[in-house]
């Protein structure tokens, strides 16, 4: 539909775009910038004169890969979609990163695309608020952690003191058969000290202030292969089948490979325990499976799935399993810190984790959503393929 605008209404439209508080840029069909509004200049620090004639590559940051932009442009150029909306991190002239929610649409004349318009909503403030909330949340959980910790460390300390006292008394009284009893007592003491050390090690992992981790492109097939090598023999011995569907996946995620390996190992070990629990519960040694799979979500996210045919979850366990020190294992068997650490590592990679279970005896599914774009390519801004 052709709309004829009077000079007056054209001027109104122009003022609206000029005065709009969100950054707007308009390029021609080849991607050369034709127009940027004052909000765009304020947000990115470039002047109109610097921007016009250049391309949106000017704003590239390492947060998005070429692959990301290819997918984005395939949507914009698809006649059935003709738009793209999503979050990107751009870089301003002074090097500062600017997270924005971006919408790109073609604009047309006589049904022919003549250029593209991108409107951004600056998310910087929202992100800083989110970080603040997260910090407050963390402070609240320190209180909970402290009381659980008193209990977790208090128990082995009690045992250590008791054994040390027995050894001391028997040495003082010069009993003849003290050697064997003392060795046994010292053995218990060493075991309890090791338990405290493991606890402290796990706690350090949770409470560590997140460092600037560099997320890199991690091919899921490679990662799953490594984990399968580490646990494969153990699973075979226990008669658990590993259905590794990631092996043939072409998908990569933005991750820290050590974090990702630790996450997968933790979750798979939990699955092994859940399967052993189910065997105990049902009294049957049926075949059981741990499945590693991937669900491709929107163009920016990939969901990693770790599924098992183990004991499943009651509503109470489902609700509390990510709490530090929550465990259903017998005392001394598990610290209950595994999933708290996993959650922490996932969040450090800007991902999220959730769990699904149809109920007790019906297995569980852990779903980890990560960003699928890679930062390995040099900076990528809003640019055509
Ligand atoms: N795949 C699963 N199936 C069923 N229950 C699970 C599964 N994964 C975790 N859980 C439940 O969540 C609890 C907490 O798990 P988490 O990994 O935090 O600690 P843990 O495994 O008990 O101890 P640790 O990790 O120190 O060995 C477990 O005790 C178990 O009850
Ligand atoms: Mg665990």
C-alpha cells in the first residue's frame, strides 16, 4: 500500500525519530548507514558524521559470532519473517559494552526492500539491576549456608575430638593394648579430616567471586566425547548404557570448557546414583540409560539435556535439590553441594538450569540452556553476511 505523506506529516515523522529516546539507525540495502538519531549518538559515542557511510560493523563486539549474524540475516531476508528481534552486546566508541534489545526490519518502497531499520533498547541499566539483585540474593543465601555449615563441620569435629580424647586417655593410663586401638582411632580422625577438606574445597567453588571468564566456542560433540571417556568404563561396569546423542551434534555453545566438563560429570554422577537408588527401590536390576542430548532452541540458545531412568524426583526433592547441603544420601555419602556448584557454574556462563521429572521412579531430565553463539570470530556487530 502506497502512502502519500504531506510535507507536514513527513516532518512529524522525522521529529519523532529524531527525538526518540531509543537508538535508531537506518542503512541502505548494502548495509551502509544513512541515518542515526541523536539517541544512537549518545549511546555509542560516535557522531552522525562518523557513522554515516560506515556499516553497523562499527559496533561489533566479541559477544556474537559470524554464525549468529548469518542466522539473524537469514530471518530478516526470509520473505515470510522479514524481521529479527533479540539481544546483542554492542561496543561503543570508548570500548564500553552496551547490551541492547534490537529489532531489525526492512523498509520498502513499492514492495522492494530499499534498506533496513534497527531500533535498540538499551539494557545497561536493567543488567546492572539484575546483578544487584543477584548479589543481594547471594548475601541472603550466606546465612543459610552458615547454619548448614556449622552442622556439616560440627559433626566430624565432634568425632575427631572424641577419638583424640580416647587415644589420649589410653596413652595417659599406659594401657598395654593401646597401639591397635590408637591406629584405628587415628584412621577415623584422618577420614573425618578428609571429609572436612572436601567440604571446604566444594564451598570454595560455590563462594568464589566469579572471575571474568572468557566464554569460547565449545563443540558439544567434543565435550561429550571427553566425558564419555572419563565415565564410560564406570558406567559399563555398573550395567548402565550411555546414549550419547551429542556425539553426532554439530552444535557449539558459548562456554568455559572446564566448567562444562565439571557440570556434565556432576550431573552424570548424580544420574548414576539415581539409577542405583531406583534398582534398590524396585529390587530389579533392569537396564538403565543415561542420555546426553541437545535441543536447539531459538537462534541464540541451545539446551543441553542430561536424562536418566533413575529414581526420579518427589516434589520436595525437586524443590530443594539446588539448595547447598540438601542431599537424600546417607550421611557421609554426599555433601549436597554438587548441584549448588553446578548451578553456580551455569550462571557464570550466563546460562540457566532447570529440572524435569514425571515423579518418583520415572527418571529425571536436567536442562541447561546456554548461548549457542561463539565469540571466536573477530568482533561482530549488526552486519549483513
Ligand atoms: N538425576 C537425579 N535423579 C534423582 N535425584 C537427583 C538427581 N540429581 C540430584 N538428585 C537429588 O538431589 C540431591 C542433591 O544433589 P547434589 O548433587 O546437590 O548432592 P548429592 O549428590 O546428594 O551430594 P554430592 O553431589 O556431594 O555427592 C540428591 O541427594 C538427590 O536427592
Ligand atoms: Mg551430586
